[in-house]
């Protein structure tokens, strides 16, 4: 471990929280906020040199903001909505977040009705040219009550995201105010926190309208306008760009494939310098790293550096995901594609042994899709873009060991009352500990621990 990179224990805790949330607020995280304000230079320098991320301390706004800019943005992650079955916020909600911020920047205190009217007017002016979606919020001959209600609910979701991050406050319940035609409330914004939301160059200066959508993320993560205008699309990345890309993934994602570099040169994590520097960065943040030649698994024992808590849950979907994970390394061909039929057959066999298991699921294919989605979220499966309901296992499945704990039989229950039929309980081995592989020496199967 490079001692020069090592952060103090309290700063490591704050750094992991910043990686997960991107911000520390004085009113919600008072102790961590004071710690970073007191000694923020070390943290600013660490993020700048190792990840090229900008850490800003806004004492007037009571906010510490980490701007994470990645050219390979995770497509399956983003702001979450608790009311949705698929909780990722839609494009409409994200557009409304931007429009609400624009209006609140001009008038930091507005009633909900005024905000609805202002956003509807902006959308009406731009919808004819296709720049913004239509946003009617009042039922009319051309707009049904259902459509108007859905638009008002989308604005409620957008404001909830802004409230959750501490940018705005409301003085009443959003859902109730928008459900009632006569309901209203006051939305108050912090202009200092609105100003801290900007983390990239202006989309207007970058001329995003002239670029294809697949190049937008790279343009928004450019260091300067000069870099953006001079860089060609087919220019191979520099060594520094490759380093930043892979270490950002190690810190920000649950799993990393070291072989996904498209360049003809040696993969960065396969070089001695790259391997050592990556392990130093993760260790400096207090993260645990398990290394295979074909896979890197980075985890946080404290659970602060990520919003992912699989498999530390007792929901049936996660129990099913663990049951599936237990079988993936033992398949005849662990690298073969996994089909919905294969997962459903597995759960059918489990239910044959335990009839009460997953009783809430009448249709096992639905449970199979939910279990696969849990494994996709932690990088253990990747969905096939060409074939629906088919997934490709990643080498990360070999880093897990799952144990099944059966309940006591009825004959040896301590009481004399009839024992109800119970289900197996799937539990995981500590995340990041390699699974046992027969016929190999312990040193061969353990890999390197960061």
C-alpha cells in the first residue's frame, strides 16, 4: 500500500459516502460535513489526482459536492423513484427536473401552480419543433384527465428528486397537492445549491445538437472545450485516459472486466503499474478488492460506497437470485448463455423440494426474470441485447459461495405443536471471498486481495 495515498479513517468514510451519493449536506450529515470542511484539501487532492473528479465545498450552501464525470456512464443506473416497479426515473422526469431548476433559478420561491404553468408554457413553445415534449396539465377536449394527471405526477417525481438531494423544499405533501385540483403548496429553492449542480461544460458550447447521441457522454466529460473540439472520434485514448476510465469503474461499479479495452495495447490492469495503482486507490478508500486475471470485484464492507445492498436482503427475489447464483459456477459450461427456461427449471426443482418456497409467485418465469435482474445489477450477469430473456454469466460468478440453510424437521421441533412448512434460506459467503474450486491449490484460487 502506498502510504502517500492513504486517507485518514474519517476522511475514508466521507469519501465512500461521496462516491455513493455525490454530496454531503450540513443538515443531513453534520459530522461528516464538518470533517470534510476541516480537512478538505487532502480529499480534494486525492479525487483530483487519482480519479480526476472535482470536489467542491460550498460552505454558504452547506453542501459538499463531488462531480463524477465518466465517459462510460452506466446505462442502468440513475435517480430512483420508490413508487415505480422499475424505479429508474424516466426521460420525462429528468427533463422536468431541468425545467424546474430553470424556473426556480429565476424565482427561488414559487407556488406549485405557478411552476406548473411556467413549465407548461415553455414546453408548449418548444414542442412544435420537437425540442421538448408536450406537457398539458389541465384536462381539455384534446387532453384526457388521465394524461393530465400523469403529467402532474411526473412533475411530483421530479420535485421529489430535488427534495431528496436537498436542492428544494416544499411545505406540504406533493402527491396530495397534485392529486387535488384545488391543492397547492410552495416550492423553495436554494440558488447556491442550484449553482452547484453544473458539472460539465455548457451543452450549447459543446454543440451537442451536431453530435450523434453516442458521443454526448464523451463530450460532456471532456476536460475543456478545446479538448472536445480537437479530439477526433477515432483517436485512440491516451494512457492517462485509459487509467482514469478503468479506475473510475473500479471505484464506482460493483465489478469490472479488465479485458474490455478496445485498444491493441496491453490492458491497463494487466500492467504492473496499473495493477499496483488500482489496488492502492481502492485500499486508500477502505474498499476490498478481489482480483482474477479476467475479473476484478470491488466491495465495501461498510456498505457506504454503493446503493447496492444485494444480497443482504430477505426479499424473495434476492433469495431466488442466490439460488440461481449457487448453480452458475457448476454448470457444464459456466460461460454458456443462460436462458429463461433454464432458470425456471431450476426454481421448479427448488419448489418441488419446498412447496411453500416463493408461494407469492404463481408464475415462476416472473420470479426468474426478477432474480436475473438482481444479478445483472451487481455485474454477475449481462443481458443479451439481441435475444430477450437470455443472459451471459460473467467471471464474477466464481467469486461467490452460497450456502443453503434448511429449517429443522418437524420431528425435532422443540415444541409439540405442528411445524409449518418452511422454505430454505439462501445465504451468501462474504462478498469478495473467492469460491472454492476443487483440484486447485489455495494460492491459485484465492487471487490477490487488495
